[in-house]
């Protein structure tokens, strides 16, 4: 998804990925082919053990995987035009994993990150330090796409734990944002993974760090092959507008405001919008109170009940001719039932 021309145009030296590694398969290939060092950590969707397999051998190709929890962590030290930069990894780790790996009492994600970040500071020997961390900074904006790391807010982490570092590349949240300082930043997901993200602008972050560790930050917008968006209107309006929609192949959520039942609505929509993923009927939901069966309706005769049902579904009343037709059908049904009940039984009863 991240094309090689983006790498070449921006003269990238290092690329950082903080979780959801398998979304970046093509990007990994491009960066390594161009000789750009790639530094990654596993997130909560990745397996740290599987991702770390043969990680030492992969370093020879410029791929650095930081997935181990250690009381004495070691950074990846690489050089740019101004000298050495130390890259530290804090992969996703629940409190139990940190407690087990470091033999310390930990009950929350915040305590875990505090202990891990303090360990990095003690080990730091370079003047410029970058941290990769997959966590949920307290107060950040979330969407419906993120998988909760714990229940009841115990997954939140204070941004102040990262204050000592020159740049902090965060992962986990799907919306791009920073917290505390501009250099403590989550670039967000590269694609939209639910309709709660339809207003997100997806991008990658390009960081230019000077000799003192001061960072200039640029966000480069990503344009997907198909966008994810929603369309609201009546069925007739949506079908009519499809012919002039230049992005009819987008992934869509359709919100129909029609109040009547519609036959084969998804077939009709996908004839013009082939990638409709979700359909909502707020028009019908607006009639929820009207469609609730009231006790008085249970005692009404058949024609009254049918008239009420017809009005709820079509939002209009039966005409006189339609009432006469329905009454005749009901009379015929009663007559047929009476005949069946009064018909003598023949044959032997076993």
C-alpha cells in the first residue's frame, strides 16, 4: 500500500511500524528492496513469538523486530546524517506478561508501561532516543474498530511515561492523533476497518529529526483503492444518484429513510453499488412506536387489524375498494374453514 515512490520522494532512512504487522506486507517488501531500515514491534493482533522467529538473522536484511520483554532492554542503534539514533521497543504486553517477564508486581497496563519505560531510560546511552510502543494513551480518541485491551479503563496509559524520549511512535488506535506533546503520536491505521472511521483521514507520519533530537512532523495522506463511507436517502434517490457517482465501487453503508417495506432491496442496491456492506433502515425504525401492538388491537376484528397493519407498512390507508376486496377474501377464508369443519369424516379411525 505504501508505494516505493513515496519512499524515494521523501528520502526515508528508517521506517517504523508499531503493530498490525501483516497489514503492511507490500510495504515491508518495498522498504527492504530499497535498502531502508525497517523497525517493527508486535501489537495486540500479532504473535510476538511468531514475529520474532529468526529475528537476528533478519537484521542482516535491514529488518529489526523488537518483541522481547527484558529487565535490561537493548535498542537498535542506527545512524543518520547527524549520528546515532537509538530505537527502543515496547511491544504490546498485558500486565500478567510483564509481571512474569520482569518478576515485578503489576496489575494494570499503566503500571506495566511505567516500569518498562523506566527500564529504557536507565539503559539509554545515546543522545537521541525513539520509542515504539503499542498501547492506549489515556484521553485519546477511539473508534469501534479497536479491540479493548482490558475492561473498565484499566488499559489506559499516561503519556508522561514517554516524556523523556525524543519521539514516541505509538500503535493501537485507528485514528491519527497525538497526546501530551506532538512527538508522542499514533499515526492511526492505514485503512478504514469500520464505518466508525469513515471521517478519518488516513496517513503516514514522516519525522525529520535534527542533531538535537528536535522533530519536524509531516502527515502524508493515504488514498485507498476504495473508500469506506455511508449514503443516506430514499431508495429512489440513491439509485438515481449512482449513475453519476464516480466512486460507486467504494465500500458502503446505506441508510434508507423509506418507511415502507421494500422487496429485494439489497439486490437493487448492489446492482448499482456492488460493494454495499451494510444496510440500515432508520425510516422503519422511526415507526417503531407505531408498529408496537397495543392491547386494544388484540380485540379488534380481522379487517380492523389488517387496516392498521397496512397503514403501518405503507404509510397510507386502504381505499374503499381495497377494504371491500380484503373483506371478501376474509369471508372466503371463514367459509372454507367452516366447510372443512362440517365435512363428515369417512374411513376407519385407528
